[in-house]
C-alpha cells in the first residue's frame, strides 16, 4: 500500500471507556443488555478509529463478537479498543469489554469483537487512512492475523 500519510502506532489511538451498569441498561435478569454492550463497543471502537485516521469513520462490519460472561447491575464496564491493522481506507479495531466488581475488585472479560471501520470524508466518500506502525512483535502478529481475517472476509463476499 503506497500512501503519503505518516504511519501511526496503535498506542496513539488506544481508547478506554468506562460505564456503570444501571437498571436501564439491564434485562429482566439484571444483566447488561447485549445490544447496549454492543453499542458501547461500537462507540469505543469508533473513537479509536477516528483517533487513528484523523477524521470521520463509519462501521462497516463486526466479526467474532463473542459474549463470554455477563455483567450485572452495579458492575463497572471497561471497554478497550485498539487498531490491529490498516488497509487503504479501512482498519480492523479490536474491542474487549471487561466487567469489574467494585465490591471484590474482580475483573472478567465479557466480550471480545473485531470491527471494521472505514474512513470517509465530509461528502461520505472513502478516504485513505494512515498505515499502522508496529511497535512490538505482538503488533506485527496482530497485523498479520488481521490481514488473514480480511482476506477471508473478502473471499466470503465474493461467494
């Protein structure tokens, strides 16, 4: 990918949001609505993608959204997002959602998901996003894994 944009490290756009689960965020069992957790995940991932790209982005896809453990009323929710890889106008952002008990201090993973965000300009047209600058072996691995997932997504679309 040839670009005139300067590469940016994932650490520059890492985003962390914190929420508290109130009754209006919960179902009849007192656990956070899946849709609410998904909305917070999309918001955190969107902020991360805008920080990286330096402009507006839109959600293009969500992959591998897995609910592992619920979060209850009164628990704290910590949502973390980081860019795994960038392509010409898109990027893969990984989002992890953690539950946290303010009583015991226990922390557990609730959700992991990968979002694809696309850079858009003021007219809604695609725009180029900066390349990702790896800072560690983990960054290199994440970029490679994201590229493989992207190839699989594109292959599925063609079928």
